[in-house]
C-alpha cells in the first residue's frame, strides 16, 4: 500500500473523514428527537426508512469487507496496483453500523407513536425483495471463482442505487402534504455537511498521492456524497422556500393534517356570526 507523502495531508484526511462521519452520524438524531417530542412519526416517509436500511446494510458490507478482509484487499491491489491505498477508513465502517442502529430506534418509534394513515408501500417492499434477491444471485456467481472484490463492489453499487431512490419517497411525501412538518431539517443540514466533507477528504488523498484512482476504486463513496448533496438541496428548497410559511405557522406538537385542533386564524364570517349572536 502506498504511504502518505505528507504527514499534514494525512492528518487533514483523518480530520475530514471523521468530520464527515460525525456529521452523518449526528444527522440521524434530530429526526429521533423530533419524533419523541411530537410523539408522532407523521411526516416521516416509512419507505425512506426501509430503503435506507437496505442502503446502509449494503454500505456496511462493502466497507467492512474491504477494510478487514486481507483477501479482498489483495484483489484490490492486484486490480489497482500495490502503490495505491485502500479507499476505506475505519470511520467508513462505523457510519453505516451506527445508522442501522438508529433505523431500529426509529422503527420502534413507529410502533409506539402516532403514525396516522402512513404505511410502507408495496413498491418499496418490491424494491427491497428485488435488491436482496439480486445480491444473493451475485453471491452464488462469485462463489466458484472467489471473485470477492467484484461481489463487494456489487454491494457498493447497490448502496449508490439505494441512495438515489431512498430520498425520493420523502421528497414526494413533502410535496403531497405541501409541508415538511414532521421531517427534521436538522438532519439535512448535517447530511449536507457530511457530503461536502467526504468529497474534500477524498480530494486530499488524491492530491497527496498524485492520483485520482481512489475515486475509481471506491466510486460509491463520491457518488453517495454527490447524490446526498443533490437531494439535500431539494429538501432545503422545500423547507425554506416552497413550504416555509406553512411550517413556521404550525407547532411541531400538532400535525398540520390534524382535524381536532382550532384554526390558527378564524375567518371573518365566523367572527361576524359570533358578534351578531352576542
């Protein structure tokens, strides 16, 4: 494995790596806290949750295998050269593992908190089954030739694919409700910061090594960051521009779709009727 040419670059690489992971790790908590304070998960897409579980599981399989398996590392060096560095750090293993734990926490909240009429769609379930069936088929294809690097690369491709589609249900739910109430914008701010830090981290390694092979060797990592940033910008636009007025007028203790609360502003006809009968 190629050594670092600059100690300062190595330090910056580590700082950026853990900064991105910390941002992505903390990004899971605003939603958990919001759900707990509202005692409701209305506004959070359940499709997003189960698709994210598949994404994080695939990402964990890829990162953990490439980081810990000497067999897969040898296949990586045989393909990209022994002067290259493994493009996965310990922080990359920690992030999806932690995310899976938080997904289970939110799943428990869904069971016990108000969820309105929301449920997991048949389309999301179908995608889930199809993806894991495909992964299983790839495993049996890799088994005879021990093509483990190819197999984990498939899981890396799966996590990129799931990243592309996992945000779509939440963006669509915000659009149909014309509101982002119930969906924490705090996690989007942190997610965006994590994506920017990830791209900066990989760029630091490329500059130090004088090669952009690390982007090709772990193409899923920069694609993950770019896709996340793109959807974060969509969520920013929905929250701060499209539905900002509605979100600012509704307390998070009450869901905007609730019918048992008093309107914030009574219409003039209603007020006139009260005055007439007084």
